C-alpha cells in the first residue's frame, strides 16, 4: 500500500505531482491511500509507505481532464483524490474515456465539478462585506461558509472586483486578506469574528423592501438559487419571511395602486438608493471628491445615458452633466430630437477623480478597480429604471454597460443586446468633442455624435 499525504486540501499541483509519480511506477489505484490536511493516522498507517518527493517524467492527458481535475480537487469528498487517480490510470489506456458520458466514474467527477462551480458562484453572489474601523483605517470584513474548498481558488475574483478596498473574508477553515496590493491567508475563524451589522444596511433593507415584487416571486426558484444557509450573511434576507408571508396581499394592493398611480414604488426605491449612495465607501475616490454625484431623471425613463464620471462642476453641484460636456450634450440631444427631461442620465463612476494642478482640478481617468467598485450602483439604477435603450458615452460608460472593455470604433455602429433585455448603443463622450483642436474635424465628429443619438432615439 502507498499512502500519499497532501499538505493542502485544494492543491491541484501537489496531487498532480504525486499522481504522475505513482502512475509512472504503475502503482494501481487500489494500492493507494490519499489524505489531505490530516494529522492523525489511519488504520493502514503501518503498512503504508509515504510518497515524499517522488518525481517522474511528464506524460500527456487531454486538456479536459486537467481542467476537470483542477476543479474536482476543490470538492469536499475525501475520495476525490483516489477517484481522480483511478480516472487518470484509465485515461492513459483509453484517451477517449471522458467522451463517454454514461461512464459512472466520469459522471461522478463531472457532478463533483459542477458542485464546486456552483459553490464558487454562491460565494461570489452571497458574500457581504461590512465596514469596520481598524488602526490602519477602514477594512471590509465578510463571513462565508463554503461547502467545498473553494476559498483560495475564488480569491482572484474578489481581488479583481474589489481591488481598491482593504478586505478580509473569514470562513471556518481559512481566511483571506487583501491590503490593496498583496493577498495573504490565515487560519479560519468563527461567525462571531465578523461584524453583524453596518450603518447603511437599514437603508439597504428599506430599498430592498421597496423594490420587492411579489407578483414575480417564485419561492422554489428563490430557495434553489439563494438557500437559507446564506440568509444570515445578507441584510435584506431578514425581510424575506415577512415579505413572502404577505406576498399575495401585497400583490393585490399593487394591482389596485397601479390603477390610479404609476411609478410611486420605484421613486421610493430610487430615493432610498440615492440616500445610501451619498455615504458610499466602496472605493478611495470618496476621500477627495466633494460628494457622490448620483444619476438623475425619471425613474420610468425609456432611455438611459451612462457617461464616465462627474467633472469639476458636477462634483461641486452634485448633478451629472451640467459642465461644458453636459452643455454640449444638451445641444446634441436637442438636435437629435431627444428631450433630456425624459431620459435618465448617470455615470459609471459616481465620484470625481482628478489631479490637482495649482488651483485647478484636472480630470483623471478612473481605473478598472474603481469602475468595478462603482458598478454596484449602476446595476441598482438599471434594476429600478429598466431602460429600453441605454446609450454609453465613451469607453468607460461602454465598459459599465457591457461589463467588459471595448473600443468605440469596434462597438459604435451596432446594437448590443444587454443582459436585462434592453438594447445598448455606444458613442463618444461629449468631452472628447471638446478636446478636438481642428474645427473641421470637430464639426464632423459632432455631426456623427448627433447621428448616433438620433439613431438610438428611433429605436424606442
């Protein structure tokens, strides 16, 4: 018997090195015992020989198996390493084994991989950070209880999504910490180590309660996508039992209300969302900007415009697009036949980012982390307004709308189907037009800008 002691529960490279050495030595699967992260001995300890530092020449397996094994290693089933090793031996004899979806071993491994991916999705969806003050400043702390060993594998997502925040995610087995430049890990914690509440969560609960739509509620689907075990991590879920209990009565009330008043509930939700945004701490831009510059316009607008960020005048006044670029936008909208009073105007980033040059504050382009940190507000605005047409002004606005970086030239003259069912169009930012020195070219670019706006207007 061969015993293989792996140091970490989720280390694919460690398993691969051991499995390669065993397979090269023709060690059968039934002659191996795999353990990970365990200190205690087992029944076969005396008869087992520990694999330590064995090396073997590499051999090739299908890429699909490598990807599958990398995911399955994160599963919590103690038999995962033995199952993978057995599959590896069979795969060397039959390279087409993975194509047989009826094979019990293949089906079991794929089910395990699916469970891991589902747990990773749950972590990304249900982690809720709460701000605490430390000697080093603000830190955001979250508690999560994964079913599988996914924390290290999932860490990169949170680093990219919250690159400008200092945060920690605590779980029973491991904790990960990000200081803005380096990721570190530590021992697991307890639920009591994470804060229970946050000052803005009362506002968030008011917002969630106001947008809750009982007519669209499907309890079975909700519990499948958001199991009760995650409810304690999220402020809004404390409201769900009461909202569910009164769903039918509230639905009747909404039907009656809709006969005499349209949009009232949406305005209440928008007011609550804007109030919460005024104390936003999701990125460091809040420290220099005068205030949060939230979107404005009718909550039931059919058209939404999303720009980059507020400028100097917007930062002082607290309203979007009122400076030179905003004035040029108003002129272009009028020529395109669009009434600004009937559209919703917002920015991808809600705080003014600038460089101080003497007494002047010069615009500085927001980075990817700042755009992602502010995306939460943009997504909530879309949920409330539900525009049929969204016009992105500039590359940053397009990134917020499409969820990825694009170039204006490649995405400008075509419609984009958005995830919520609306349509999106991309054009230049009016500030770009103001920077063109050549008068003839400036007039030509402005005419194209008006044409873009007019073309989008004809679609709604």
